C-alpha cells in the first residue's frame, strides 16, 4: 500500500527485483504509480497499479480482488501507506487525530484483515512499515507517534493471532529516510554528527532491502518482531 513514491515505491521495485509480482497501490497519484510500474516492467518484472483508499473497507476489498484477478494469488502484504503531519499539543484537533489514525492504524487493520482472506493454506507474510518515533517519541508529533506505537502493538498481536495459520507479521521502523516528504519538511540534509539523534539520513532502498528479507523464506524464524532501521544506535 502507498507504493507510488518514497519508501513504498522502493519496496515495490525491490520486491519485483527479487521475483515478486507487485500490486502497486496508490490513493491519489495514478501517474506516479504507473511510473513505478513502468520502471519495474522495463527491468523485466511484473507489476500493475491499483488505486484505492485503504481507510475505506470497500476500497480495500476492491484492491485485493483486482490484485488476485491480475496476479492470481497473494503471498505478501506490505502496509506502507501513511500520513505524517507535525501536530504540537496546541494544534491537536479531532480532524488531525482521525486523519492520522484512519490511515496509519485503521488502514493497517483493514488491509491485514483482507489479506488473511487471500493467503493460501501455505500461509503468508505481512510487513508493517512503522517508525523509530514509536520509541524515540520526538516532541510535536504526539498523534503521529501514537499511531506508530499502535502499529507496533498490532504487529505483535497479529503475529500471535495468526501464527497457527503460518502467517508471519513483522514491522520495520525506519529512522530518517530521504523521501519526497522529508525533503519537503527540510529534514533530508547531509549526514552530520548532529543528525544522528534519530539515526543517519538513509535511502528508501535500505528499508526496502529489509522488507524484502522479512518477506522471504530466509526470515522464516522471525515473527512478531519490531526492527529499528536507523543506521545508528537508537
């Protein structure tokens, strides 16, 4: 989900490079998603773009149905779609709360619920993209921080709940990554000693490689774990 740019796009490209056929989900920018698909197919991979808002159950159902129609089966779900907006205590509103939790938390719950219906009896893999803020809790981000703490809790809960069905659930918690969003926010600056409080500034491909590992049989003995990927000590 949320694979039209940034970390999501890198994950789509990396999974495709490892042989996965990828459904590239987008919410608003079909053009960006199609660009990701074009890059994958040009490299010899298989992918298609599928629109849909993961905060809406009807959209989720349509996304998964279309993915099965095009790709034939589901083995891996990567819950990457999310929103980040600084919200200091004086700026917290009901709208800000629901906007964050609907996408960052409800989206994970609904997509995971639907994926379980599509995984075969052989099982499947769910990888949630969380954030280092779940542990670091920087100021001015209380609502966003809370959503990522929730994602980590969901990861551990679903891992236990689905273990009997051979479905593994893990999360990847990046530090600062150079994406369109971090550039726009002024965070993606050259690495310095001062920039390492949340880890060094990483590239999306570094996170994508971790996701690919967690999605592969090589990580078959890893379940219910939260993996901090900061490039530095937390």
